[in-house]
C-alpha cells in the first residue's frame, strides 16, 4: 500500500471519529457552531483537491476491501463504511465489525437497513469467491433478535445452490453465539460485457 493509500485510510478513519462524535455530542451552541466552521474550512480545502471526474474508484486489489476501497459497506477509504473487515474461510465469506452509534436504529441496536446493506456485500463476496458473481435480484432479511451496537459482530455468507444463471446465497449474523439475523439472496449471473453495457 502506498503512502497516499495509507493517508486516505487515515483520513477516512478520522472522519468516522468525527461522525461518531457528532452523533453523541452534548455541547452548547457556541461549541457546535465553532466546530461547524472548522469542519466547513476543512471540507473546502479537500474540495480544492477533488478533480472532476473523480480519481479511479476501483484501483484493483487481491481482497474485496482492496478492490472496492470506496464501498459503502467495506470501503476503507469511505468514512460512511463501518468498515466491515472481510475474509474468506472456505466455504464462508466472513465479515467482522462493531457498529457504533452512527448506525443506531432502535435504542442501543443496529439499524436494520445497515444490516441489510452489510449482508448484500457479504453474500456478494461469497458469490465472487465461489465463481458465481452477479447483481442482486432479491434480498430477504429475517430479523430474529435485536442486534446490539458496540459489540463485535460476525457476518457469515455462503452459496446455497445454483440453478443455471440463478445463484441462491444465504447468511447469518452472530452477536457472540446468538444468531440475530438470517438472510437469503438471489443473484443473477450476467456476461461481464453486458454488465459494462448496463453501466453505460
């Protein structure tokens, strides 16, 4: 990883800390307005170094996190991503994460939408590693129990079966030994050239 790549990762981590502080702060109006001005100044400085069109979004890499560094779920350069640390434990795609307050839905619990987004990426990684990659056609969540914030969580995803161009994948989310959510996804295998054409 280059020095610039490391710096981008550090910047994203810093912005995550800013987001976390923003959703938990209980300061007075003067503190909040002063912070807003400082953040606006920093944003203006960064915008000055943002080309149009933007730099390559998919620089390539040997891992999902390396290939998709700006991804909304696993991107180490995207401060909106938790990010989820992905790895392959054949036949499972495993994602580990601790969601902070910025991902809160019900009090003290992870928002269901954040969980669904995470599952879509985890199941996609399982598909890629099983050589059955394709876009999402359907994704179903089965919320069994509340998923706690501020605790280590483990996503698991796997390919359940393949029917010609249809791939059925499944997964579960564990908080410790407790399954809080299960997921089922349907993915469609497309010719890579067709995918490029769909993207315009």
